[in-house]
C-alpha cells in the first residue's frame, strides 16, 4: 500500500488538549454562575460522549437528576431561550476560554507531530484533519503549533457540526475522504481514542493510535498499531510503511 494521505484527529492526537477543554468548561460554568465542576475523574467518564455540546447534555441528563431544563417551548412556540440555546450559549462561552488558552500557548503539539507533518508535506503526501471540535479551536491550537499559515499544510479540515453525527460515527472521516477525493484504502488515520478509532475504522481507514492519560486504558481492537506517542518517528514510519525522508 502506498500511503497517499494522512488524516489527523486533533484532541488527544495532535495535542494533549482534553484537560484544557475541561478547564474551559469549568470557566464557562463559573462565568454562567453554575455550581458545576468537572474534575479529572468525572471528565474521564464524560469523554465517553464526543462533542462539547453533547457532553454538557450528557452531564445534565446523567449526573444532574434535579436540574430543571429551560423549556424549549412556550405553549406551541419554540423559545430562543430554551434548553438547546442554553447548551449552545454555554458551549460558546467555553470555546472563548479554550481559544484564549490555546493562543496563550497553553498546549504544545505532541512529540513527533510537527516533524511528521513537515516530512509528509515535503514528500507530497496529502494531509487532512477530521475532528469533533470546532474550527476556532483547531485554528487557535495550530496557529501556535504550526504557525499562522498552518492551513497550507492541509487539503481538508473537517470539524465538529459540519456533519450530522459525531464520532464514533464515520461521518467526519467520510466527509474528509470526499473532499480529498481519495479512497480510504490509500489513506491512514491517526487517532487517540476508542470513539475515534471506531469512526475511522467505520470509514474503512487503517488507523494508528497514540494514547494519552485519558485513553491509554481504552479498547483499541482493530488498530493497525498503538504507540505511546510519535517521539520515535522512524519506528512509526517503519510500522506504517510511510516512505518519508528523515
Ligand atoms: C474530541 C472531542 C471534542 C472535545 C471538545 O475531539 O470529543 O468534543 O473534547 O471540543 P477529537 P468541543 O475528535 O478531535 O478527538 O467542545 O469543541 O466539542
Ligand atoms: Mg481525539
């Protein structure tokens, strides 16, 4: 197999961002006068659900039995201040805190990621991104990690709500494959989580895993290989068959 494209997950793969997400959620809760606090142990459970808005709902519906949801309707009329709007606004506040943390250089790229992107780009391999998080979050992270022209490395950047279903559904990977006009058989994916792996496998992608403190005990059945990280790039190139200058 000659690898023609590498599709990168973002959170937990390109950078260890989940704790920054967790802290940003907590800042949004405080700013919104909600006495909610997601510690690491709780967040570990909440990561079962991908997508920040979906995760807030999962928290409310599974951990806050007494919470009175703002009603979406006044009689028959859909009201803008309802539950959907409440979650959407809370998530928007969270995103402002997250992007500020990223722009402050809060989270570096994981070992080997920058070199892999540079080597692959030089070798003419198509690079793309398939993530659950928002485009603003991706931009804020990669502007610092790869520079303001980071977008020039990627032929497609598939994010968040651009597709109907989030990981573990294959939608975001299928969307990216359509954009780069390559069959899954000519591409590989880089992921960090069980939800991500199920999504990329369902899209027919050979997938390599780099674990992190939230995912290292997850099930990676079906992965082509599992690495702690990409600090040993030659080993990753050898295992994946990527023919890249080192
Ligand atoms: C992981 C996710 C994201 C983040 C939070 O994304 O599930 O939802 O946890 O980001 P990835 P948002 O696919 O890159 O691993 O709040 O922006 O959704
Ligand atoms: Mg991830």
